[in-house]
């Protein structure tokens, strides 16, 4: 297990599909990215049609850098469209284990990156993850269903 990503007992919401939305997708839409905005808008609409969209404080923080006021951010990312969910405390443990595996594989960062926390949140809640940044999630959180280009 030393080289394997941590695999906890999964907490499942069986009522509806839930998609955790990564900041890459949110930023595509909010910045009208010429390459990715349309794909991200379509992917968000499809995920919303299939269930609930969730963000966590890390995604909220990453998206916030483009706004001067919290009210403007909240208008752009309405609670009615994107449910706010606290990061599960256990995600810190899982993120740490994934980060340790990353470091053992030669990763250079010295502290856990937001992607490790986002991936851990998706694993713990058994959420799908809507993202364009798939490499780290596929490597360290292989059980997460990724919605990606």
C-alpha cells in the first residue's frame, strides 16, 4: 500500500448524481476563454441536467482571484447553481497521502496542492469531477469519475 493512493470507505449520495466542479472549468466560463469556454459551458449544462453541481472552499478561492468584491463573485457563481460544500476533514488525510505518493514519484512541490484536496473531496463523497486538468487526478485519484475533454 505504500505506493498506492489511499482508498477510504466511500460516503455516497444515492439520490442524484453530484458533480464537483474544478476551478479550471469555472474560470473558462468566467473569463470567456477563447479555447475552452464553450466546452466548459456545455459540460456544466450537461452535468447540471444530470444532477447537482458542487464547489468547495478551494475552488471558490481559486475562482475569487478574478473579482474585487465577494458580492461580485457570488453573483457570478450563484448558490442556486453551485452548492457550497465544506471540505471534508478527512480530505486532508487523503490529500496528504496522495501528495506523499506525488513526492515519491519526484514531484517538486513542498506542500499539498489544491488539486490533491479537490481530488480527495471527490473520492470521499463519491462525486464525479468536472475538470480539464486530468493528469494529476487520474494518477492519484484513479477511482474518481472524470468528466473532461
